[in-house]
């Protein structure tokens, strides 16, 4: 089978993965605390071609490409003032700890709410945990204040302290949640009430990347079509030469 078909097809598949990744970036361009991803493309390797009759080396040929991994940029996004007493941003490294049905998870999205039981929760309904490992109960959420150390006070009474941890091997789980190995709170990290961390996506750059990826996809598609037309002509020519 023509190797060029596989090489061109691998390029198209790699760009399809990249297109999906960039589309997800654009969809989260306004998601608080979202971290941007980059698709890393790698080669499958090369083979050294030679003339089967003389043994003379012709040169190397690539075996195609694939997306080997996605790398997440954990750089802090811009802090945006909202004035909402239930919005919190981490100025520095670290993650908030939250309770999910599958266990403790972590997030940089500090867009919190208060549920019917008076618990501080994320916008997806996961209770926010304190340093004691329990959900923080703030009552009606009025007159809520949080110090830069994460100490939560409601109606003048201390009700807990936000659990802010470092995270080793941080891995995205979806819905702005992360998994990993938690550690001590990063030195110098503070909690800013009335702020949210903006998305790490730069929409203009993402649009440029999407156009570049689309052009690469189209180039591989044209190569595939060209090889297909060449093979078709070759089959026709052989058939004519043999009188078939």
C-alpha cells in the first residue's frame, strides 16, 4: 500500500485532534481559573530508503505524525475585580480543595455560592473544604468576609479557613476540577475576596492557531488527493498497456 497515503492521513488526524483542543480553548475563554493547553506533535520516526537493485541510499522517509501529549500552562491568569463577596481568587500558586462524589478534587475557579444548607459550594455544587477537611458552613452568606490567609468569617464569627494546597502531578478532570497529590499551601499565595482569576486562554491567539491548523489539515488533504489521483492514473495506464 502507498506509504504516502498513511503519512498524509496521519497529518490530518493530528490536526483534527489539535482542532478539538483549540475549540475547547475558545469555549473556555471566559471560564474563571481555566488553564490553557497546547498539543505537542511528534513524529512516528523515519525509515532509510534504498534502491533495491543497487543498494544505493535514497534518503529518509517519515512514517507520519501524531499528537503525543497535551501540555497545560499553569501560569496564573489576570485577576478581575467583581465586587461579589462570594468570588475568590488565588493570587499565586495553589488550588482550592472541594468535595466531589468521587473524593477530594481541586480548582482555581473561586466563583462560589451558598447552598440551602448554608454550605459554601462551587458553581457546579461541590462543597468547598476547610483546612479541617470538612465543608465550610457560612449560614446565609451575608456579611461574609475572607482574609488573605483564607480565614472565613460570617456575621462576625469565624466559621473556617479555606483549604489551599499545592498540587503535584496536577491533571485536569473537567469542570475546572483537577486531581493530583496535595501538599502544603504555597508560600506567598493569598486569597483575594471580590476577585476572580481570568481564563488563561488568549482568544485572538487561539483563533490564529485554529486557522494555521486548518491550513495544515487542508495541505495534508491535498497531498492525499494527489496521491490518490496518481494511483488512479497508474492503474488506468497499466490496464491500457496490457490491453485490459
